[in-house]
C-alpha cells in the first residue's frame, strides 16, 4: 500500500500524518508514509488545498485533517 501526505509541514499536515499512523496501527498494517513537501510534486496531484491524503496514487482527502476513523474507512477499501 502506497500512502502519501501532501503538505508543506504545517500543523494540519502533521495532524493528518499522526491520524494516518494511528489508523494504520489500529488496522495492523505496516507501511511507510511518504511525506511530500515539494510544491512541484504536490501540484502534480491537482489539488487546491493541503493537507492531502493519497492512497495508491489517488487523492482521497484534500484540504482538511481527516479523523483516524475516516482514514481507517479509506484504508479498508484497499484491503478488503
């Protein structure tokens, strides 16, 4: 599973990363989370706002900090 957090490292980006880590831990999934902070690479995903959560190349959330439970639901779509 390929997971990326898009953002420049602001508090909201860090919160999304933390919630994602907690969701993965609760689901028993071990995978790396790539932090994408380069603005040119972020723009490749055609998003207007950060932070954003990208799972397997698809933007799943943009412009808000998703809760741990929201992230778990997204991840479960890929493991069922």
